[in-house]
C-alpha cells in the first residue's frame, strides 16, 4: 500500500468516526439528506419504500431508533420503519427489507428446520444443524451466517431484550454500549445512540476556502457566520471567531442561539484545507419542549398540510408549522378548560419570532378506566383480562440472584405507585430494605419475571420508597401499612398501563369503608401463575373485630375483605389494591374504579392464603399525615410534568 493510499485510508476513517453532519445547504427544512448527499422529503424517510438513490432512507442505521415509536395499529419493519398494519402477510412487500412477509413464514416453529431435529435449524447454504436457541442471538453460529439474517429472524420475539435491525435479539443493555452486539451493528446506530452520523459516501462541496497561510491544509472560519457560534474541540470548546484558523483533522462544534437557548448544529471536520461540509445558517424555530408533556402527544404539519414525523425535526419546529396536540393514552381534556377544543385536540402555530400563538394545555389523567380487552385469561371459567386492571403493578425483589415476585401495587400517577409498607420492610432490623433491590413492572400478566407474554411490559426502578414514621412492621400488626414509591422514570400509559382513581380524605365519617362494599382485588393464580381478579366484599373495622374474622389484633386503620368461596388472597398479593366500581353522573355518566384499600396481611403462616377467604386491608384514606405530605408533594410534582 502506497503512502498516499494509507493517508487517504486514515482520512476516511477519521471522517466516518467523527463527522456529525448538518443538513446540506441544498436540502430544505422539510427535507432529509441521504447518505450520498441527495435530498428527499422528510416524511419519506423510514416509511417502507426506498426513495434515496443509495437506499439509505430505509436501513437500520438510519431508522432503528423509530421502532419504539411506531403506532400500535401499524407494523414495525425489522429495521425500524413503520408501515400500515394491514399490509402484513399480504404477499406484497411493503418493508424495504421484506420483513413484513418474512415474519409470517417464520411464525411456523418448524420453519428452517430442513432435515435437522425438531429443536434445530438447518443453515441455509452450509447445511449444518444448530440449536434453535442459537438462532437470532447476535452471534453467527452457522458457517454461512444464515442464522443471523432477515429471512430467518424477521418477527422474532425479543421479549425484554434489544431487537436488532435484522430481527435478532441481544441483551437489553447491549444498546449503545460502544460494543457491536448485533451482527448488523444496529445496536450502535448513530441517531439511536446520539453519536456521529455514519455515511456510506462522502458528501462533497464546501464554500470554505483554505486560508493563505504557511500550511495550506489548515481551514479558516468563514467571515460570515450568520449567527452560528463556533467552538474549537481541542481547546475545551472555547469559542473562536470569523477568520480564525484551525488545523487539519481538527473538529469544530457549531451552535445557534435562538429563542434565548443554544441548539447544536453538529460538528465539522477540517480536511485538506476545507471543511467537509458547508457552515449551516441559524434559523428561527419553535422549541419542541413547549409542546411536550407526559399528558399530550403532538403531530407537526407543514403550512400546506403535509404531515412530518416530529422526531425528524432535529433542530426544532420550523416557522409556519401547525402543531396538533392531542391527549395521550390514559389522559383526557380537563372540562374546566374553555378553549376551541372539541375532541381532545388543540392546534398551535409556530410564529416567525420562534414562539407559538397559544400555550399548550395539559390533559388530566383519565383514571380508573379499564382499557380495550386484548389478552383474555381464564379463572374457573370466568374470563379475566389483564388490561381490566391497567393500574396493577407487579413488584419483584432481587433474592438469590434472581428477581422474585413479592407484592402488588397500584399506579396513581406515572411515577407514583402505592403498595404495602411491609413489602419493603425488614422486621429483624426494623428498617426499609434498599430501594435498589426492587423492580416495578406494569402490563404484566404472567407471574415469573422473565416469562414471555403478548403485549408490552414496562419495567421501572425506584428512586425512593417512603413509609410513615409510625410503621413498625409486625411489631404493631402492620399499622400504617402503606408505602409511597417514586419511580426513576414514568410509566407511559398505553393499551395495558394507566392509573387508578383515588379520593382524598375528608376527615369525616365518609372516610370509613363500611361493610358490604363490593369490589375486586388482583393477584396471580398460585397454580397457573396468571393474573386474576377476585370479587370480594368488605367487612367494616368493628364487624371484623366483633366476629374475630382475622383471628388477630387488628389496627384501627384496617377493614376486612371476604370472598365466601374458595378463591382468596395469598401472601404474594399483598400491596395490591381493593378497588370499587362507582357510577359517576357528571360530566358524563360512566363507571370509574376507585382505590379504597391496600392488601395488608392474611391470617396464618407465611405460605398460607387467607383463612376462609378473609384478609386485612389498610384504608388509603387513613394514610398517616407524615406519609400523606410526601404523597401529595410527589403526585403534585408528577402532575407538573403533564
């Protein structure tokens, strides 16, 4: 290899490693630049058909980060594009990688078996047999690598791992760890990981000329920066001005101050006297953060009415855009707002000064509503749907090197869960166990932590677990047995995850839960390990004491539940909610579920279920003042994120 070839090899390697491309000068605001420098409309990126001449608009490197945002009614191509859900398995290729058709063939458990055993795959050209457990795992086990290709892996179920751009699965923590785990490298895609963009070919053209200096390989900063701030990488991002000189292979970072905030315009590399791309111009845009909140979702339309995927607008929302804001799943419009909104919709316009013509109106929680039935389960011939209780959370503790189910909980706001204090209490040391020892899972209807299931589950860590200073565990018969859990990140409400309603305490007799209130509790069947509901009736505190229903001393913040059948509550169901369905007449007549109590304890030994179906429940309206102060503070803080 000649020195010249070696030099250019090094140059190209540096460019691919460091270059963060800005939008090309000849690509408009509503366009996306292909890897080869050509331009296409932004809405044509990652939509199924290939529009770039080099095909770069429909590859995992440029699309995989869109996969989690594909709507539930669409089909997600293996490489990340979203296409209409009805096109799957119609013998017509809609995904550029044909995954919408390959996925159908791969549903046959014997597909690709060939002449191998029932639990094996026959490699497509090299013909050896491998275990089906070794298929689509990010490692080429076939000599010809055919166990890690789209034809074999499309439609593969990754459960809680990361899905590669060809359909294979790797560990969830493999994403963006600076190690290529997927065969196609999609776990390290540039926009997924917020790293420099990789190009299949260099774009050409730069108006920046080499300076007249002792070294013609240096680059000069343009005299007209059009509002762009330039920072020099090797000097700790110190600002440099028009006409300043940087050395070859040096990188400058570009920023633009609009609406009193700095936005990144990417970075440029100096190469052989020229920057590899033109300096961009500062444009006035509207800040997407002003239309972003947990309770709303938004769509962006051009002034002519064409839809634009919001995630494609990397530098902000262009002037003139119409932003349509709708309530997110699990939320609704507050009827107290007096606006033009008739059907959960609000329209805002991005003005020439970079502001919106109106302020985004947040939505409120649409709590206590079971959602659309998706995944039927049965208990004794009675159908039970997990999304009838979308507020239910399964809590797991790390015990003996595995996550073990211990309790249930109820979602109050996206980051706040209520459960039983004793679920997190060590009676020996009389203190809380570290919050790092727990996982909180929503949308789950199989008991085992890693059990496969249909539908999406959400796994969260706790930031903080708080109990009342009056709680002392078994020493006081679980008095004040309520815990407020604040999560590290919010649950995203959807098809099988939303909140339960809870009424504030009034300090009057109405806070008492009387006898003969019918409601339901949720837990896992001890035999089938499926999520189930049990209908139970309340017995007031005094009736429970008089009839000795629990067989133990009952603290004054409790009431009892009774089933009357063989179905009852077991130890693992602690922390779950007792909820009552109430008909609300205003503003429209509807049935809403309210949380009345939290399962506290059952009589008997540690492994028993409730004696004759009885269980003790902590009244949520009897939350101790110190804990209620924390609960109100945290839920109010959560609502500010709406």
